């Protein structure tokens, strides 16, 4: 009986939510936590005001849902403007905490201190711990580890330094070299590009991707997915 209580307590404290962008960093962060024995319970993603595409990565809800279904996890999405982002994020954390009994949140940030400060702040407001398993790792080494451990990912948005031709490209060791040659961080940690994880060891099957075109907004290029 005593051992069962200890086991139940361990299972309880290891239940986590995931700040899920749909991209490689949040995916690899989740993979690291699963390898350490933690149990993901819900994916959380903040959408734009109309709730149709995700912030930053511009991924449609249908693709995020495919990812969640592939991991047999619920997906919690919330529309928000940038101005009200923090308020909505904290409220979503509180909702996930009540509904899924999570004790912490996983984030895929690597070394930008303001990002970590913000994540720890919003988690503290919700009474949760913040886990950043990729923190302070070498950026290039991280990308190569992701590829070695089975993450298949494509570039879905990028800045003008890379330009439209990089949209839709699959990240490979050779592309990492190309990114470096273009003067771009191979992990895109500074926001140079964002990715979509098409397949990884956590998925039961690869994503089925719709056709896409490309569109430019300001200094950024995006994949524009055809509605399914």
C-alpha cells in the first residue's frame, strides 16, 4: 500500500502541460521530459484573434490537431491578441491545471533570458513549475540531436534574410550548413525561422500535409496552408 501511494504521488507530480508551438523546439523539449519519466497531459497553443492560425508559426488548427491526435493528447487552444496574450495565457494555464491536474509546463526555449523570465512569471501566477529541458544547450548541437532522434521538420515561416525559397524546406544536416552560410542561427532561436514537426517518435503516424502557397507579411514569409 505504501509503495502504491508513493507511485501515485510520483505520477501526480510528473503530470505536465506543454507549451506547444507545433515546431521542433517544443517537440524536442517534450521528448526530453518524456525520456525523464514525465507524463504529458495537454498541449497548449495560443492562436491569433480569429482562432484560425497559431501565433508566430501561422499553423492552422487542423495541423495542430493532427499533431495532438498523433500523440493521443488533448489540444487546448485560445485566441488572443498580442496585447492580451499574457492574460489569456495565464487563464489557459489555470484551466489546464484544473482540468488535467498538471503540476508544471514544458517550454522549448534555449537561451533567451527574457523568454525564460516570462515563462517562469506566468507559471508562478498559475501555481505551476516551468521546465526548460533545452536551456543553455548548444544551438547547432541541439538541431543535430533532434534530427538524430527522429524529428522530421520543415520551415514554415522565415525572415527576409532567408526569403521565400526556404519555405517548405526540410531540415537536414546539409540545410543546417546552408543556414549557417546564410548567417542564420541553425536553430532559429532568434526568430529567423519557425518550423512544423511532420513526424517524430511521439507520433503514431506522420502528418498529412495539405497543399500550400506562400505569402509575405512585412519582413516575414509564411507558408499559407490550403484549408482542409
